[in-house]
C-alpha cells in the first residue's frame, strides 16, 4: 500500500475514508475541488503521481469521469447516493430503482466516447483562461475512446477585431 497514492476530494463527508486510507499506509493527495479532475489525474500517473481516486461526488460528475476513464481503458464503479426523499424520488423518476446497486463503467457510459474539457479558472488539471492584449489563451484536454488518445491543447484565440 505504501506505493499507492489515493486522490480524494477534501470534504467532511470523506473524513472516515481519509482516515482509512492513511491507516492502510497509502499516500494521500487531497484536492479542494474538481472531482472530475481528480479522476482524470489517474490517466497520467507518471506525471501526477495519482494511482486511484476515491470518494463521493455528484452523479453528473461521476458520469463525466466515467467517460474520461473509458476513453483510456480505465475502470470505475459507482453507486447513486440519494440521502433524502426528494433525491430518491428523482432517482426513481429517472428509472433507477435499486439504490444499492454498484454500476460498472460500462453501465454508466458506452459507445464511441469522447471527452473534452477546457479550463475556465485555474484548477489541478487545467489552467484557467488567460487574457493578453491581443489574444485569449485557453488550455483543454480531449480524449477519444476508439483511439485511446489524450490530447492536451494550449490555444491562442486571436482578437477577431484585429483581422480587419
């Protein structure tokens, strides 16, 4: 376990999980936000040092993270957590009847997937938008399942008013 680095979103709801990971002897990388970014970090373990992501986040973020992982052949499992009656009703209305079920990555996403993200503000994965005199700079990541490719893109968007 000492060779394993676990990324976890630093939230009170993860206190027990953090304690258990520490007790097991694994290294921790706690992040303040960006649970999708935390999952994507496992796609570049040599650069990030992250081997696995653990924790609970939002359902839409879980599906986006599953799409990114599927693009590189990764694996994940997820369970929908509905802590109150309103959320349970929403889950039932969307066709989810077994809240105890663990979903595999293929049950969350399938097909010829692509994943793309562009940083708006600085985060652990992408730089935020940068403004210069005559251009705007962005950083993006694009992944494709059929080719298992990951492209990191830095773009300079020229000011269109300068084209005249």
